[in-house]
C-alpha cells in the first residue's frame, strides 16, 4: 500500500475534524478522496503530508511512518488547498526555493523548474512576481511545486479550484498523464464528475469518518433499480402509494420530483408496469437506474448514520445501502 | 542543510524590505557618526565682552548704584567672566582632543560599535518579520512541504540570520573606517587616535554578534509561538524592558544578608548584556566606552561567565523555538 492509516483521529480545541480513519491506498492510479466541506479531507491530507500531528492513530506512506519531519515525505509532492507562495518572488524563484529546499541543485533544478512551469501552462509568467497572480495561476504554480521533485506519490487537495474551464481540462489531463506514468495520485475533491472521471478507487468521507470505500466502478454500478418517470409529480406520488412503502422511493436526483426508483431488477419492469396501470397510474418512461457519483455521494454523506464502519465496495456489484 | 541555506539565500536576497532595514541601519549609523563628529568639533562661542556687559546691565544688578560704583564693579565682573570663559574653553579643548580621537582610526569602528543597540534591534526586527511572514503569507506550509525536517528548517533560518548579523557588523566596521578616512581626506580636524586592544576589539565584535543572536533567538521563538512577526517583535522589546525594570526593584538592591538576592540581576539577560559590553568595551581601549557605566552587583563576574550567561539564555530561547516548530500544527 502507498498510504495506510489506522484509527486516525485529529481533534482541535473547537472540534474533532477526523474521527478514526482507516485508509488503504494501493499503488498506481488515482485514488479519489471525497467528502463535503468540513468532512475532514484537508485535515487528513495535512496529516499525511506532515503538517499536522494526529491526536491518535497512525499513518504510513510507502510503509514508513508519517509525522512532521518524516524522511518519507521527500517522496511526496503535495498541493494543499489555497496554496501559498512568497509574493515578492517570481514564479520561477518560488519554484527554485522549493526545489532547492527539496534537495535539487542546478542545473537539474533549472531544467525541472522550467519543465514544471511549462507543464502547468505558466511558462510565459515564469518571471512575474507571484503577488500579482490570480487564484488559478497560483493553483497551477502549486501543481508545478508538487511535481518538481518528481514524487512517487502526489497528494492533490482540490487541484482545480479557481481554474477556468480550459485549466480544469489541462489539470485533469495532467493528472491522468501522471497516473499513466505510474505515479500514485491521492485526489481530494468535491468536483464529483472529476473524481468519477479520473479515479479508479474512491473513499467517501463524512463527518470525519469514511462512509464508503472501494473501486469507483463498484460504487457507480447499476443497482438493479427501475427508474419510472411520470408526467407529473402528482402521478409519481400516486405510484408510490400503489407500490407501497419500502418498494419505491422518489428519485432524489430528479429535479421535478416526477421520477420514482423501484427496488426491483429490470427484468421485473413489465410486472411493475402492469401493477401501476392496474392501480390507475400511467408511467411515461421505464429505464434502468444508473447511479451517478453525485447521487451516491448525497446518499452517503447525508444519510449515513452508522458509525460502525464504512461500506465496503470491493464485492461488486452491491447496493451501497 | 546546504540546500535549505541556498533556498533561504534565494528567499532573503529578494526581500527588499529587509535590505531597506539593513541599509537604514548603516545610513543611520553613518549619520550618527558624522553628527557626533560635527557636535564634538564645534567650539563654544568666544567671550563677548559687550554682550556680557549688556546682559549684566539688563539683569538689574546695578540698580541703586552710582555710576562710580558701577565703573568700579564692572571691570571686576568682566574679568571674572572672562576667566571663567577661558577656563571653560581650556576644559572644552582638553575634552575635545579626547572626543575627536574617537573619529580617527583605529578608534572609529569602536565608536560605532558603542551604539550597536540600534543594530541589534534592527536584526531582531528582521528575524521576527522573516519568521512571522511565513505565517502571514501561509508559506510555512509550503516550505515544510518542500523540506519536512522542521529542525533543519529552523537551523537553516537561524544560520541565515547569523550570516546576516555577521555581515551587518562587518559592514558597520567598514562604514566607520570609510567615514573616518573620508573625514581625514576632507581635512577634518582629527587628532592622532589612541591605540586600541585589537584582540579585545575582536572579542567585542563577537560579543555584539552573540548578543544579536540571543535577541534574534528570543524574537524567533516568540514569532513561532505567536504566529506573528510584528507582535513578537513588540512583545520581545517589552520583555527586555520588563527585564530592565525588574532588576532595578528595591528587593534586588539590598546587600549584606541578602547578598544572594542582590546577585540575581547579574544573571538577567539585559544586565549580562550591558555588563559584558561595558567591561569588554573598556578592555578594548575604545574611548567611546570610557564613560559607559558597568552595572554593579556583589559578584565580580568574569567576561567568560557573562558570555556563558548569554549563551544559556540563547539556549533557552533555542530550545523553546525548536520545541515549538517541531510540535506545532501547521494550519495556515
């Protein structure tokens, strides 16, 4: 495992940010780390990058213990939310400072810095002082900083924050390219399509705990439910009463509240349809319900109330709940 | 460590505000040197008989006296005043000969170093600004992501400050030499300077660097604790002032049965600094140190012991700073 945590807890005087995280991040690929604001993502990342001391529990990276000052951290490149730089230095000089502190020396450093700036699209602004940079430019520079040491593990906390659409695409391509080159990427984000698109495996965090963990494909697997759309929300509500409690729910992702999800496989669609018609309801459309990461995320982070442990998704495909 | 020092070099050499402070210290030192010379070289005005007579008349001293009486008294008064002015002038010239020696070589560098307090305060300000800005800009996080060994990070920073301190004191010595030579070149009135004790002078420079380092360690530790440079600098100055105030409390002035208590102030940071600078300053033969008072105390502490007291204080501040940076959560 590249990252392992056991019973990781971080308490601040005002709150408990991380409430016992067990994490196993395998080598290679992109590992998505999801959670709503305040779920404990950034705190976990700060512990993993040696910025915070855990209150309890332990973390290991490449099998070596992680704490502030741990030698293994030289193998980690990080982009932490709201990156900070010396405003009176140019982008190139900031990179030189961090590259030098990382142990790189000229002429290797100069080449790496130029390459990193080019890779994140900042080559033209290399000599400009960072004090005048936009949020997106700082984000790009932070990415260059994370990559300059050619780390084995890259930890990215909301890497596309503040980027314009082109920048978002560039960064996603960069992440995919790094992963293809064999670098392990630990990607924290609340941009769910981004994680869905890039990650091979995800963990979902809520209130400081992991509520689900496993391969992304399993998480998004078809859950054998039938989505039935009606012409009006009233019709949908009537259908719920025809089918009875426990057999169907309103689809929370349907904006018009005109769709229900029936707990039955698609092969039972004709039987369910007949039942509804006989009950006086007229479905407009029946289809297989494919879950989006957003819907899974919403379900898990707003409804999960079982503190006993995360939902494991390795035995695919299984319903999350 | 070399890598961190190189990184600090890149960082510090582009910080214009720091160079303004350093340049300001050198300029102010130069102004103070030249201003001191201008004051010392100026002669008192010659005795003005007419003005004296006018002043005496205006004072009402002769009211009620006849002209004959006035004519008899006035020459005596004028003679007395003339004699006093002549004596004052002779005294001034004697003191002036000594005073002006301070601006010639080899006395000039010691003259500047006698007022090194300002430089030490400036170095403490630089240290607190540099450390505090890591929190203000949030760059401590980025720095520690690049170099995770916090003890080395702190050590590199302190070594950078030490290099800056040595550089500033060398620059002060050079400024004194250049200004002294400049005064000679423009034909300024400079009597031959008294010789100095060079090893003692070198010891004084080292002491000043030690003092600056201890004060820098204090403000660095405070900056790490308070996560603010300006606040740490102000609190550091306040602590030093409190130290000066506390050692003057009556409880420490008693001697005899309470001799042990009276010796306590000799171990305070500010007293140790003042004692060491005064004692070593006199050993150098520097005329600028001739009138510097040596803080008293029941113990006749050797300069080595005094330096040891400073080193002990520095060690305390270093341990606090080291513990703080290693144990702190970086939340910026």
